C-alpha cells in the first residue's frame, strides 16, 4: 500500500488530483485542459489497477469514474467547438 499511495501523491503532487489549480481552466486552451484531464484519468486507472488496500478500493473507483466522466465531457465539448484535429469522442 505504501508504494501505491506514494506513487499517487507523486502523480498528483499531494493534492489528491481534485483541488483547484492555481491557473484557472478558463484561461487554458481547451486542448491543454483535455490533455490534463486525460493524464488524470490514466493516473486514476493505474491507481485502481494497483490498489490493494480494501479501504482505498472505493476511493479508487470514485476517482476513476469521476476522471473518466470529466474527460469524456471535455471531449464532447471539443467536438461541439469543432476541435477535431486531435480529439474524438467514442
């Protein structure tokens, strides 16, 4: 468990991954917000796959679902704004 938790803190800088960043997402280009959301989703997937502590399983599931929904929402937004070069919604 210590290895997994240490890895999680390194990925999210001890923030848990869900706290507001110092730069408002409104000031970032949508493509950069999507890239960050994708990285958060992949990190949540890795955490879910590696978690072994029963107390952290529910948290891993919650984070995985939340980050996936945010990422998919941003992809739909990119599609509506016709940003098709890199991103597509399945």
